[in-house]
C-alpha cells in the first residue's frame, strides 16, 4: 500500500476499542491468513470474526430465556408438533403459552387467544366460580396441570442446541398467578414442586407422555396422592366412606401407545410406539376388576379438560381404568363424579356443570368439593374465560 494512502487511513481512522482477551478455544482465529495485510486491516477482520461468534446460550434470567425460546419454537414450527430431544414432542400451543409471559390483568388481552377481549383474563371467572360454589357450601380446589416443557425443559432443545442448567424452576409466571389466586381466597394445588422432585425417579416412569400432549400414569398418580392429602380427614369424606365406600384393586399393566402428537407428525416421519406402565384400578369381581363408574351422587366433582379423561375413558384417551378419576377412587376410597370435556377445561367444562345442575335441581346439594383440573395452557390458549352462572341453590 502506498505511503500516502497509509497516511490518509491513519489520519481518518478512529482508534479501535480495546478487545477482551480471546478464550483459549478461540485462539485459532489468530492462525488465519492475516499476515499479508496491514495490522489495522487484520484487526478489523479479527474484530468482525469475534463479533460473529455465537453468543452464550443463556443471555438473560433462565426463566425469561426459556420463555423466549419456547415462543420462538412455537412460532417457527410451521406444523402442529414441535420436536425436541430424545423423541420428546411438544404441542405448539403449550410452548406459545409459556412464551406469553404474564397473562392476567392488563396483560391478558395482549397474549390470550380469547375470542372476546373481555374474557381474556382468567382471574375474574375463577374468582366468580369460587364465590358461587362457596355460597352453596362447596369448596373449590384448582389443580393446574404443569406444562410438560416446564417439567422437562431440557427436552425442548434439539440435539445440537445448548440447554439450561438442571434443577431450575422456570414457571415464575405461574407462581405469581397462583399468589393472585390465593389472595382471592382460592385454593391452588401447585404440582410443580413434587413433579420436579420426582421427574427423574428411577424405575417409576416419566411424568408426561413423550409423544402425547397429556400427563403419563405416573404424573396422574402423584396428582391423585396430593389431592387426596388435601381432603383426607374431612368429616364429609369419612361419612361418604362409611356410606358408599369403594373397595378397589390395583393391577400393574404395561401398554404401548401412539400419542396424539406422534399422530400429527408429517406422513414420512417415524412414529415409534411409546411404552408406559399403567396402574389399573377397579372393583373386585369375578372378572378380576371392573373400572370404577362415576357417581353423580358423589360429594366430589372432578371438573376440567381431557387430563381427567386420558387413561380413563378408553378409545382415543389411550386406556381405561388408569386415569385421574380411577386413581382418586383408590386414594379417597369413594367414587367421584366426572364433568370433563375433550376440549377446553376453561369455560365449556363449567357450562357442562351448569347444564347438569339445571337438569337435576338436587345435583349440587350434596357436593362438598369441586376439583377443577386442566392444563396451564388453558390460561391463554382457550377461547376465553366467560363467567358461567350456576342455577340458584335449592
């Protein structure tokens, strides 16, 4: 380069900022063919190369980073299924819900899939439902089923992607919402602490189906145990056991399923069968065990979405006799009534309860507790949280 040009470059150039020392793994950049260039040109190229290196996998608080990751994966999938690590499949709606962040109050309408902005916020509808039940002497226990991705966050990442450190609780948004519910006098069974503690238990199976959008039998059993612990010792339960106790037997049985998420994969995708261990509950009889029938006269109502039907209703619900109603029949010692829908557990399930109460004016008279169980994604992904008015108490 001519000296005159060299002078112009030096005169007009700004001093380069001091660069942080390269990590040993990046020192090989210095071995690239910079020698034929001037020191300044070499420095320019080096700074560009360093700037283009991948940023650390986690550049924010882990929960915020994970929300951003889930939102991106839900948006980029272009299909009805998001493929994770080691055969795990995820529903885009679940990841979208996680990525939404705060979903109540002024933020509700911004992130909700509700068809009407005024029904976007789940809090008013839940509080109203609780108050209607309380006026009839009925307790409400909310049991939000944690998102599979929040219990097994490592599984969300592809094989070549960086993952989060193990042992983190990433559902801070849900924790904040549950505090709001508690402030309004609503009992919430937060399953996350127990799920995180037992998600990797050896020999007991995973808590969620890898290829289905529902929880696995082990997750159901843990939930039933926690629900029963909340109700055990209640006087009305003791009376119900004395009057209508159900003697159950349990049978371990292995099964293979093709989950609903696997069924939604592209036609040319592999759909390996998923093996699960069931605990089938039934009443003892000459046939061995008959599934426990729902009891409309039961003091316990199980309300919500298909998490109350999977492994219980048979057919597309994968099995019979091993779902939440069945596990509760064993842990409580009485049969429960089931008001569950295959669709949304937000408003449609309460509409079904209202219709049942209208059809039988005495239906709610003997009820003591409503266990409202549904996926957390319902908070943003349902069609809305309308208030549903129950018929007047008789």
